[in-house]
C-alpha cells in the first residue's frame, strides 16, 4: 500500500522496532511503518539507564492518538542511555524515526537476539504484506 | 444541512452565565435563629455560578442538544457503549419503594429489594449456566478483578500459589491485562491466527512448556473483540484446564450469546456480566455500571459479598426472610453496601419484560443485524475476517487507492450523515479498525441508511478526499486537535484542595 523507509544498515523486528548494532551497543527505535500506523505520537516512556532488559522484553511504551503500544528489545542487556528529548517532543518520532527519534541505547549482554531479525528487504516485504 | 450554513455557537460554561445576586430558588424565612458561618469555612475564591432557574434549564438543554444519543438515531458503538435502554426500566427504577430505600435499612424492611436481587442472581446464573452469582462488583473491570482474585485464592488454597500467569489473547480488552497486573499476577499474551481465533499452537506451547506449573488461568472474551465466535473454544478450555488453570470469560460481548450459549456449559469457571451493556442499564457519562460475576462450584465459596440468600426458611407464619450473607471463603467486598442496586433493578426489569424467548430474540436480532451490515459493507470495504460474526464485526477503514483517507476520516464524515461513528482503532490487531455493532433494536430501513452513508463516503473518498479529511462539516464543532488535547490538558475548574487543606 504505502512506501515506508527502511534503511539498509539496520535490523528489523516483527514488532516494528529497528536496531542499530555497533559492537555490543545496540540503539533501538521504531520504524517509519510503525510511526505511520500509530499516527501522531503524544507520549513516550522508557526504562531508566541502569535497568536490565530481557531479550524480547519491554523497554518502554509509546502512546499515540490511536493506541498505546509496548516497545520490545530483541536483545538482552542494560539500558545505558535514553533519548530524554522525546519526553517533551514525542512528535520527533513521527518526523525522524531513524534519526533524532531514536529511543534507547542498550549494552547487550548477548547479541543472540539479532539472529532472528529481518534485513531491510525482508522488512519491506513484511510491511507490504500487512 | 450544507457545510456553508452558519454554525451554532457553543454554549458558554455555566460559570460564565449569570450575574451576582441571581438565584434559582426562593428559600422561606428561617424559623430558627441565624448563626454566623465560622470564618475559617468562608472562601472568597469559590466562584459559584449565580443563575436563575430558567437559565440553568436552558443551559443544560442546549448542552444536551449538542450531543448525539441513541434516542436520536443509529449508534453503532452498540452495547459496548450504550444500546437502547427501554424506558420501562426507568419507570421501575423510579418506583418510590426502590428509589428511596436507604442502604442501611434493616433487612426486614427491604424484603422486596432483597427478593429482586436474589431472583436476578438466579436468572443471571440460569442465563450463563453458572452455579452462583454475586451482584457486588461496581462495573466490568471490577468484575474482572473479583474473578482473578477468586482464581488466585483458589490456587493458593490448593497449595499452588506459584500459579501466577494469566494467558490473554492479543485481541483482548485492555482491562484484561490491567486486571491481571492489579491482582499481582503476570500476563502472557497469545497471538491470534489468520481466522481471528486464538493460535492453538501458541496456547499449547504456553500450557505444556516450562511455565505449565505457573499457569493460573486464561481470560478470554467470547465472541472475541473481533466479533468472532472462538470456534476452537472447547479445545482452548480443555487445554488450559489440563494445565491446571481456570478459565475466565470476559462477558462484555454476552449480547451475542444470551439464551443461546451458556458459558458455564462450555466449561468456563467464572465470568462477569456487564449489566450496563447487555442488560440495558444506562451508563453514559461514566457510570454507574454493574459487573456481576458468575462462578461454578469450584469458585462458589470465594464470591465477593454480600450476596442475597434466604436467612430464615419459610414456615407457617409466612414467607422466607431474605438477607445478605458473605460466602464462606469470600474474597471480600468490592465496594460499600450492596453493589449498584439501581442497575440491578433495571437489569431485572429488562429480563422480566423480555422473558426467556424474548432474551433469545434479542441475541438473534443482534447477530442478524450485524451480519446483515457485514454482508452489505463487504461490497465496499475490506472485512479482514470474512466469516459469520456475532453481534459485531470489524472492517478496515480505508478505501482502495486512496491512501490519505483513514478510519478516523470515515468516522468523522459519518457524523455529517447523521450517524454516530463506530469504535475506531480497536481491536488493535486490525489496521484502521472500525468496530461496528448495530444491536438488536435497529430496523432494516435504518441499517440500509447506514450502509448507503458508508457507500457514499467511500465514493467521496475516491472523488474528493478533502471532504473526508475536513469532516465533520455539520457537527457543533469541527475536527478536534487530538494531539493538542492530549498534550495540553486544560482544566476548566480549579483543582480541588488537597485533603486536610484549608
């Protein structure tokens, strides 16, 4: 139906998060498809730096005028930084989901969860199929 | 009405009406000595409106005219929000013997009300196939909370307090996972399959894997929030039972089952009714509701109290004496007094007026009307699960090749055609969901008019999408800025003083 961006250098989860892996540091946000489906985002809430995250576990939630959704991390580890600028300006996630709209950085204790993720071509097909 | 016509001015707040010294009542001269109000109780900052009787009356009549109600036309939010409430219910609720009954009245002085509550308990048990019913919970979410607390206590009493996981399908009402969390247990979400049913493979994996001994039960809505009967429900129930869990049915959609399917006979252990949905008691403006819970023999002793029972048997001196009792291992009270009695009374009137066959007709017409609309609208819109539905169905609120039009735009445009919009964006698992529930009371002409409006809107979307994107054009207010409404809360009244202040 639509045309959503999905940069080639990122990995993608079925729950519509993107992950950027640099060594053991993983940055996570939500995809262009996700922000488009959610519509105007009005609130975000993340775990705090220092909190542990399980593989497949929630690291926060996002709320739009349409719905509230959990945010999931495909990797286990510790939250080392959150994008606190989004608390006052959650609409940045709509405007720039892969840039200024990044959400959390996690120091991964294991990168095993990366294995099951999609590349951008597979994610494009996944979005088109829905 | 054309979009260009002058729009009515919105009514000012009552605080902005009136003038100092105007009053709406004439009080007689006092016949007792006047006393000075203690100075510490006087407040200068309390801006009370000063208005005459007719101003008050006109103010609230105008506000009511800005609203849209089911007394004006089709309201496809359905029993989920407000189905038609027969006026005879209100007559019953206004009978002085009920309306003026004080909740602390001695049991001997309230036998009529107690008899009514007991009969309602029995009827609800009969309708759902359960052994016992408590009318105590104040609304659906409290009924859920009572149900999950009963399940928790049941496991604890059997020495299986480690059972702390409640399975919840991903189509569930948001209250289900919230209830589980409130009860100190944890949620495990189950996906739906492409038929809209619970994914049996995922259910088996949850019930037969390493978490088996932690499964406390499952909460499920039947028919589901997609309006679909879970065609594998018997398998679902036996799978959870075999793992040692109990089955909770969210009764929000009982309008599709009443007098046709009994959840107790399907194997459910506990359910709540929304008397304020299914049994037509009013709850606009936030309440009150009534979330009666029904249970089978396993949970009977845990029911929240008080419930009504015979406390002195009938003898040669006369009728039995009814009174309140607490079940043996009751989880306790859900609220003060005896539940929302006004709702019990209206639900009683509803069941009494319809009777067994009439209640079955309610279910049949509700299901027939929903399927009629579904079949008609499938010609124009995508219906993601194209099989027979219960009392409601979901369609996708978009028009092929018109990407800029969303469910919200279709809903807003429906208002210009004189219909209340259906539920938007729920269930979450359907993109651009429009959840449509016409209910049993709509006649074919009105259903056809709704279909025509939906077809006209799809045509407009193709020809002139801006008409939809800027809708509504004829409602008292235009498109609201929902983002600003969420982000910039403005309270029109000053917040209440904190307790103990002043």
